[in-house]
C-alpha cells in the first residue's frame, strides 16, 4: 500500500501544479509529509495586544491594533521603501518595509484597521518597526475563535501567490483529516507518558492547530524530544555497530619508550587534566575496539603533549603513528617540537608536506613503508595514495575542524585494521553541538591550563585611538616583548584584504623603523619558504612585530609574544578571535589582546567583541557563537554532519537534548538490540531512519 504521506503535494486539494511547484521551490515542500513537517515557527495569541504608548524597549516583539495612516512609497531604487503609520489610542508608530513592496502596497489601505506584529527598533530616538507582519482586522477577527493561531514560515514569492501563513494554514487544515491514522507512533508507551501523554499524531495535530497553551507545550516537548532522541539513538547505535563489526589494534602494553619519556624527558609535570585524558585514551586503545576520540582542549591546554604520549604508546606496541596538521606552518611546528621532546630517544620522526623535495620524499616513503619511520608528521600530503605505512596504528588529527569527513576516512584506509583516531580541536564546541555532531565519538576534555598562565587582558579600542595603541606597543617592545598585528583575510585571493596587510606592514614599519626595530610579515600568498623564514625570524626574536593574516590563527607558539592586536576585529568570527588571542599569554608576565574596530558596529559584532572582553573561557565563547550563528554556520561548510532539526533548537532545548541522550543511552544499555516488545515501535522507527544513512560511521 502506498504511503499516503509520500503523496506529491500537487494532489492536495487547493494546491495543483502551479502552487505545487512554488511549494517545492520556495519552501522545500514536495510531499504531504513535508507539509506536516513545516511546523509553525510561532503562535499569535489573538487575545493579547500591546499599545503604542507602552513600547519601552527595542527588539521585544509587540502585537498592536490600530488604524493605518500615511501609506507612502518613498526613496529611489535601492533605497526604495514603503512606510506607514499605525495609530492607536495611545499614539502612533512608523512601519517600514524594504522588500515585497509590490504586493504589499495594494494590500495596505489608509484608514483601514490592522493588526501589526513585529519588533520595534529605535531610530533617531523614535521607535519604528521594520518588516512587521500585518493583517486586516476583519480577517483577523474571523480567526479569533482559535486563540492560538499558528504562523508559518514562507517567502515573498510564495506569499504573493496566496501561500502566506494563512494560506499554508488552510492547506494544513485540508491535509490533516486525510493523513488521519497514517502518522505512526514512534515512541514507547512509557516514554509517551513521561513526555506528557500525547501520541505522535495527536501532538502533530496540536502543533498545527493548538487547543490550549498547555496542550501545545506538551505537544512541542514531545515532538522536539522525539527529534533529538532519534538523532542520539542513531549515533549511539552506530557506535555500537562499529564496535561490534570493526576490531581494533590492542595497545596492551605501556612500554620502554613511554616510560623512559615519562620518567626522564618530560620537561614539566602533566596537569591533572592531561593525566586523566592520557588514561582515558590508554584504556580506549587497549580495549580491542577501534578508538574514535575527540580531544577538546582550549588553546594552550597542552594537547600536543598528550598526543605525543599516545603516539609513544603506539610505538611501544609495534605500530607507527601519524600526526596530521591543517597547515604547513603548524606541521613544521609540530615536527620541531616533537623532535625536540624526543631528543635522545630512538624514535625516528619525519616531516612530509607539499613542499618536501622529490628526492627526500622518495627516500622518506621507502623508509615509511619499511617501518623505519616511526612518527610521520605532515599536512594533507599524508593523504596521498603513495604514502604507505608498514603498520599504522594511530592517527592524530590536529585542529580537526579544517579537515573534512572524507579526509579522515582516507587516513583510516591506510591500514588493514583501522588505526585508532584521536581528533584534537582547540575550538571548543558547545556541549549540545558536540553531542549531536560527535555523538558517535568518545570525547575527552582538557579543562585545565598548565600552571602559571596569566590571564590575558582584552580591550576594545576604536580606530581613532590608534596612536595610543602604538605607544603601548612601543612600551611592550621596549620591555623585550613581541607583538602580533593581525588583519582579516577571509579569502586568500581577495586583493583588497591583501592590500590591508601590506598597508599595515608599511605603517608599522614607519612607526617602528629599522635599525632600532624590525617588523615582519606573513600571509597566505607567500611561498612557504618566505613564510617559514619570516616565522622563524619572529620565533627567534629577530623581529619585534609580526604583521600577519590568520595563517597564525592555529597553534603557532611563541612564548615571548605578549600582545595580540586584531585589526578590523569586527570582521572576525568569535572562534577565530579566541584562537588568535590564544597565541599570547604563553610565557610573558602580562599579555594583552587589543581588538581594533571602526566606530560603527552591528549588533552581532558588538556582541562578539563584548564577549571577548568579558571572558576567556572557550566553552562560554563557543556557546555565544552558537547562539549568534546557528549550528550549520558554526561548523562551516566542511561539516556536513549537522542534522536538520524541524522543531528542536540546540541552544534553547539543551536540557531536552541531555534528556534525549541519557534516555537513548539507557535504552541501548538495557536492550542493546531493541528486542523487548515494549521497544518495538522505537526499533521500527530507528530502522526506518537508518536505512537512509548511506555512510556508516562517519569516521570509520
Ligand atoms: P594546545 O593545546 O593549544 O595545542 P600546546 O600543546 O601547544 O597547546 O601547549 C602549549 C604550551 O604549553 C606548549 O609550550 C607546551 O610545551 C606547554 N605545556 C604543555 N603541557 C604543559 C604542562 N603540563 N605544564 C607546563 N607547560 C605545558
Ligand atoms: Mg596545538
């Protein structure tokens, strides 16, 4: 029997081919099921109104009822807009629209009574509302019988053809009786009861046509939970399957190298967090399962050392290890610091990057295949097919967010038994996001910085106070400290950005002239040789100031650098700013981060800057970032793993997500194969969802 939910949307009464096409193209609604999943994004409480005179604050939504006055089309071309005034007994407020003018203007009648919903903003000391939703009072009152009216998302194009919120609501109204009985329950009886008792179908109906606020809340909770629960269940099931199907190399012993290094070569005591994490990883790698572990730790928390200890464990058990870094600069730095750490130990460490000369590369690859190279450090070059290991046991991936899922998979394919994988990230990911994205991985967190780190003083300065900033840099340089000045370079190919860096270099060179001072510069358009040369000069203290783009964002470690100046800080994302700031505060007594911006800042930019000034906690920063950008943007386009959520929200529903995770985990612990009759509905729904998942194990 064909599933009624899969019926093409065209067949719904009132749709037809033209609107069907519009629904598909504009709103992604192709089937009955899609329309059901097109949930309202808010509800109008028809019983409650604000008054113009009572508006006090910006951005808090208001619902007003009044007479429309002075409907005007003003401005030319780009600046063209529609304005009107809404007048009630307490005053009047300006309304303005910049888009959708053509179909809005004829709808808005001067002297007519309207209901207006929107968020007031202050402009020249007066409130106005940009792009409010409007509805004639007459049609509004018709709907007043339903106190909570759903508001559906739409587009201007769709709305112009009658598919505004009201139009969509009508379609849903037609649809609901037809799908009666087709929406199967997916949760167990006991879970449904825990969540307030509404069955799946009942809940979907309630969300589209709420009877009471209280029932609506229960329906929303149930559906959100269901969404989050099945994501968690899939991830945990996947992990379970991986562990059953894929064996892992057993690193059973802690041997000579690890012990010698630990006892005699460790330059400092490990922090408690480092010790704990090494233990977690050790246990994992000895378990007989393949390890897939995410290591989160703020910048400077000492992840490299943890990785090194794990690599030594691999070596002790007769395996090779690889360390993958996202940039040439970082790969070299890792290579140098690991070589230095291991001095005097019989471990052969080699570096392979895109710039490794052909001759050296050939002998390196031969040695690698023969097992004579123990640790291979490098960039993407490691992924090439000709890079063959004798016995690869552990892959460490640094700064994971720059590597795609496929690249991880390619690295894994380099051994018969998949190597253990340790993914390190210095960009803390909000807990909720980590849970949804990496729910199939184990997560370790280094939540403690090595002792003696001083807090970094972060300030926001405007461009016009640049001279004072320069004077401050001079005083720091005179104390023997070094300074980074970073410019935004979003696209390495953007010429205008490159010009900013070059201009910055010039003006700093003039302000800090030779021979007394030396200013260096690095950016992504330089050849690696020049870049390395410049980096090396700064590392050795031969340059006082390094003008740079974000090539220095990740991982670069120069303890004597005490000031990080970020130019056009408003153009950087929060996690980038946090990364940049992490370049200082690694040695010097006092460190500073100076965020330079123009006078005008948008709301989001201001929030970003203020957050940086307020806190140094990477996790807190990442939470703000998530709120500002949403999960998809936060992870970047490379991360395709962000699941689509219809109702739940990773910021607002964090508690529900926790609950869903715990419930899913408990369920699998108690009933690993989901065989209990009470779990039959869950098992069926899970199977249905997982059959669409082409890729099993995103990492393996
Ligand atoms: P990240 O986690 O950002 O990669 P690194 O591994 O680069 O941090 O470590 C930052 C600095 O702290 C390095 O200079 C490293 O040698 C040092 N370090 C690491 N662990 C400790 C420790 N337990 N005590 C003191 N310094 C440490
Ligand atoms: Mg690092």
